[in-house]
C-alpha cells in the first residue's frame, strides 16, 4: 500500500473530521457511511456522502457528489488546487472522476481492500501515462473512519439476522 501519511498538512485532520460528519449523515439514512469534503484555499467548496440507495444511482458516491458540488460552485470542471478528503480510499470510478476534475490532492481515511484505487487494488495515482497526477495521502484518522464503517455493517448484519429468524 503506497500512500504516505507523512505528507499531512496542518488542516488535514479538521477537514477529515468534516468528512466523517458527512459519513455519519450517510449512515443515518441507511447508506454506506462514506463522506467527502472538497477544499480550495482552506475553504470547503463541496461536500457529499453516499446516496446510492436513496437515489438508486450507482454513481452517487460521496466523492462524485462533492466533486459535482465543487464544480458547480466554481463554475468549472477544472478543480485545480483542490484537496478532496474522503473517509474511504476512492474506488476506480471515483479515482477517474478525481483525475478528470484535475483535483490536486486526495486525503483518505482508511484503505478499501475490496475496491480501492490508491493502494489497495490499484495504484492509479502512480500511472505515469495519465496526463494529470494526484498526490495521495492516507490513511488519516484511520481508526475513526474504519470504526464508522465497522459499526454500520455490524448493525446491518444484526438487523438482517433478527429479521431472518423464523417466527414462533
């Protein structure tokens, strides 16, 4: 796994904390708790959390929602000099959106061993043939980000096991 937590910047923890708040909002709606915050020059320009279930949209990942909000706010698809904070390592689709948006830096909370594109499954950020390169930092606040996911899936499994038991 390649990202380097030694590259943290002073505001990284506070912005990741905001991303965790977004993740908790997702969990409250029954969505997988992933949150994202897009920042430019110390200002939040986009936020998002997973909405795949509520919108029945496979592209409604936290990162994509935050990117769309940031692009609308800046009135530009080029999100230059921005940092995206996300509680879970981005998947291939989100890494592609990050690349397309020209985001400068991604800080993620915990690795995604099943779908991560920045160290777990792929190292897309290291692909030199691409025309834009993103700096990737992580994991950051790993235990808190992992605990949010673990708690959500534990509760989901508990609910499924009680509804699956035969009545009476």
